[in-house]
C-alpha cells in the first residue's frame, strides 16, 4: 500500500491533530507566521525516533531564529507523546494520528513484513512547509541521524 506521494511546489494538505497536551494543532493557523517542518516517524521512544527527536530539539533555537516550528507526527496517542517528550526534554511539538488519516494524506504509510505478517507502518519522512502553506521540500525514506541539521540547512536556503 504505497499511497500517494506529494511533491514540492503544491499546497500542504491541511489538518488538525491533537498534541501531547491534548490541545489541537491546526496547520493553517501557522500560515503567514511560521514555516513548519513536519516529520513523520514510526514510534515514540524507539532508538531512531528518539535520536531524530533529540537532534531536532538540540537545535530548536536555530529553528526558532528562522521562524520555524518543528512538528513530529506518529500513530502513538497523546499520553505516549507526553511521556516521550518529558522523558527526553523534547522541544518539538508531537501530534497524534492514531488512525493514520494524515499519514495517508501525506503518503507516508508503507507495507512492511514484520515477523511474517504484513503491517502498515510509517515510513520516516519530512515535509518543509513555508509560511504560505506550500510544500518546499518533500523527503521520503529519511535516515534519522543528522537529518535535523539537513533540514535546518534547507530552511536557511529558503529565504
């Protein structure tokens, strides 16, 4: 089940999802204010996902200077996100998409064989959305280590 794949240059699909504190994050509320780095990851508190979230958090001041919000999305629930955030002191916003509705709209769900069974899982992917709500960068199949710095460099070039 490789769903649609998005491309740079189109409007980012709109969504509203709950965050780790059960508040609602509305993508369109950022239009005209902030760039948004939207990164999809498989699961809270797993090695690659923890590394990626920590790397984004470690350079959050740099993203702030560039008027950019970093938002992570997985299928974990809000309570799992809050625990994950608090355990590592993460500064990224974590959103819950338990039914994968938004994951599918962004084309990040892939079929993978796990222990002889086919499962639908999130392919680590990142989308850079500018202040006008347009997709500027679309990266599927991301490697966690060093990724936050790569994205920061892309945003620096967006001026």
